[in-house]
C-alpha cells in the first residue's frame, strides 16, 4: 500500500484522471491499481477497449508522480 492517506490518494487519482481526460467513473479502478505492483497491472489487448487498460495505467502512473512530488507541492506537468 502507498504511504499516503486515503484522501491524498483520492485527490491524486482525481487530478490524474482530469489531466488525462479519463472519466472520473474510472477513478476507482485507477485507485485500486495503486495498491498493486506495476508488474501485476494488465497489458493492453489491442481490442479497442474503452477505456484501454493502458489509459488506466497512465492515470495510475500520473497519480503516483503527483503523490511523490510532495503531495501536491511543485507537481510536475504530465509532459515533464
């Protein structure tokens, strides 16, 4: 489990979803992925799923970056 409280994780997931234009209805999935090692995340099957698990993984990685960037202080842009 990540060393952040539930509210911090929720805020980071919601911010990541907004930044990546991922509907917040999928925030629960992104949140759940953060509790698992990235090596256990599923891979894209190339069948055109919406959302693709690659998009969920991108959001989870972005949420991790937001959390690691000082819990919202000096958060790097998604491009950087």
